[in-house]
């Protein structure tokens, strides 16, 4: 554990409670529209979304729309301390339970995304990001960026997940953009 971990744990618990207040209120649709705008008119791209868990905002409608002209995929945990891999996803894909409650495609076709929609617990106005604490996305984005300088990374969250300051560590990977139902940072 580094010195920022206690502060991160406290912020995580407080912000997860706040996130729940925005969940189930119909805010996701406006965020999906903004997300599709930010991604733009792409064809033939490989785009990572995620299967929402707990009270995360859902990117599923954006993923379905994008799947017409692009390859979509979702994260799969390989193990503690390891980067995520991405398995190809279709709107009608058969899904099975994965680690930490996020479902994963039954068919395991590994693909490498060039656009990544990232779930999160908390964000700040400098696009600092706090996840669940596994360091999974940080390791994954570091690895993807090492081979693709053009990787586009967008955080997706409710407005209630904004905090004044996310304590950052050297391993925290920056977001290129952050989309909420009301804003694009
Ligand atoms: N929808 C979704 N899928 C995802 C992620 C994610 O954040 N969201 N992941 C992103 O890495 C990976 C799964 N990793 C996860 C790691 C931990 C927890 C989690 O809930 N951990 C603690 C709570 C956190 C805390 O209190 O400190 C728990 O299990 O109770 C969830 C997902 C891959 N798939
Ligand atoms: N690229 C990396 N290499 C080694 N350790 C890392 C790397 N990225 C993160 N870590 C470690 O993982 C642990 C958890 O990181 P952190 O608290 O930033 O996770 P998080 O951003 O909340 O979670 P996630 O990225 O899974 O959403 C920290 O101890 C951090 O040092």
C-alpha cells in the first residue's frame, strides 16, 4: 500500500454512496448521447465498454449502437495484479458471471481496443479517476498506451461522482475525457 491508499479508500466509500443517489433516475440516456458524440462517427474501430455492476452508469445503449459498425468488447479479469484483457461482445452475446460480479462473454475472443470507455467510482475536474482499488484499469491502460499512442480513454460517470480532488499516485493513468449526463470534461 502506498500513502494514498487510506485516503482513496475513504473517498471510495463516500462516493459510492453518492453515486447511488443518481442511479435509476433515467440520467443514463443523456450521458449515452454525449458519449456517442465524443466518440464520433467511427467505423471499424475496436471499442471497449463494460457490463455495469452495482450503481455504475450504463454504457450498454452506446455499445449496442456502436456495435453496428465497430467491434465491441468488455473487460475480463485475469487475476490480481494483472492487466485486464478484453473479450469481444455483441448485443446478443451469451454472458456468464465473471469476477467481482461483472458478466463476461461466454465465447472468449480476445481483442485489443483502441477506444476504452472506463467505469469509475470518483472523478475530479482535472479528470483524476478513482476506481475500485484493484489497479486493474491503471495497469491495462498503461499497457495499451505503450503500444498505441493514439488510444482514446473516456471515463463515464454520474455527476454525483465528482469530488473536489482525487489523490493521485504515479501509477494512475489519466483519462482523455470524462462524460457525465450533463457535461464533457
Ligand atoms: N462494470 C465493471 N466491470 C469491470 C470493472 C469495473 O470497475 N466495472 N473492473 C475494474 O477494475 C474489473 C473488475 N474489477 C473490480 C474490482 C473490484 C470491485 C469491487 O467491487 N471491489 C470491492 C469494493 C471496493 C472497496 O470497497 O474498496 C468489493 O468487492 O466489495 C469490482 C470490480 C473488470 N470489470
Ligand atoms: N501499472 C501498475 N503497476 C503496478 N502497480 C500498479 C499499477 N497501477 C496500479 N497499481 C497499484 O494498484 C493498486 C491500486 O491502485 P488504485 O487505488 O489506483 O486503483 P483504482 O484506480 O481505484 O482501481 P482500478 O484501476 O482497478 O479501477 C495501488 O497499490 C497501485 O500502486
